[in-house]
C-alpha cells in the first residue's frame, strides 16, 4: 500500500469515527489508539507519517523493542495487554503514557509499590469484564466501583483515569451493546473519570454510540500496510 493509499484508508476510518461521535453529540471527542501488536515498526512509522500518534502494545517486550527502535519519533505509547507481575519493573522503565489493563487490586498494589520505589507515577485505567466472559480479564461489574475506590485510595502512584473493557464476543449486536452500556454506566458513576476505553476494529462505532471516548483499533488500521 502506498502512502497515498494508506492516507485514504486512514481517512475513511476517521470519517466513520466522526460520524459515530456526532451521533452522540457535537462535543463528544474520541481518541484513537492504534493497536500495533501484529505489525512491525515500519507499519507504525507509516501510520505516524499520516498523523497517528498514539500506539498500544499488548506485550511489554514488544513495547520495549518497538519504542526503542522508534525513539526518535514523538509517539504516545500505551500498554493495553495483561500485565504479569514479573514484567512490572520493565514496564515502569519504559514510561508508557498509560496502562489500560489494571484488572485486580493485587496487581495495582504491586505496581504502586514499584512505582513509589522508583519515584514515578503512571496513568491507569481499571479493566472491567462487562461481558462476564471467562476468557476475559477484568473485575466483575458488581465489584468494580469498590475496587476502583480502593485502588484510588491505596495506590497514590497510580493516577486513575477511568475504565476499560472489551466488548462481548458475540454475533448478537444487542449482547455487545449491553456490555458497552454496562461499562459506560460504571464510568458515569466515577466523578473523577475522564476515559471510557471500549471498542475495537469490529465494534468501535457501536462502542462510540454507547459513550466510548477512546477506541483501540488494530486490524482495521493496519490492513495491507505491509504491501
């Protein structure tokens, strides 16, 4: 894909995001984080050249390699995967803009302890399993608000920004919509929350219509970018 073709492809996605957000209201702003876990640094740089700045990686080692190789570019790196405790120190050293996947009080406490030791802070989202699926990480909707409050109180090095979820894995739009509405409902109950991260390549328009203001787009952005 040439740079012009990539730009046209990117513009069509931006238009879809714009249409979806305008259906919510004129003032609803939606941020795109490009989920780059399946592509190399050339594909990331190509997307950067046409205007994308925020990128998300699922594995700490991939974030380390890609951010080092692209260090010359002013990219905003997000960590969007499940974090293993033995990778905490490595993640902190990388100084990501935000971690999206705090999925337990135990993980938050461990991350907070290491951050305090290093004299650092980190923006974070708390993950909810709003679909109630065993294959997904995250807090249950029933426990979410209590655990969010505990993290906020007990983990001063974690600067909580809001909530993250993954939509239900279903062919039924109503089921997916319900999972997004559950996430948005929790978001609205947190006075200090500013980020409602939900929606990926296959469901981002529905997520935006349900109130998402940050979408994580992977395959739809990077399709054919290696050609």
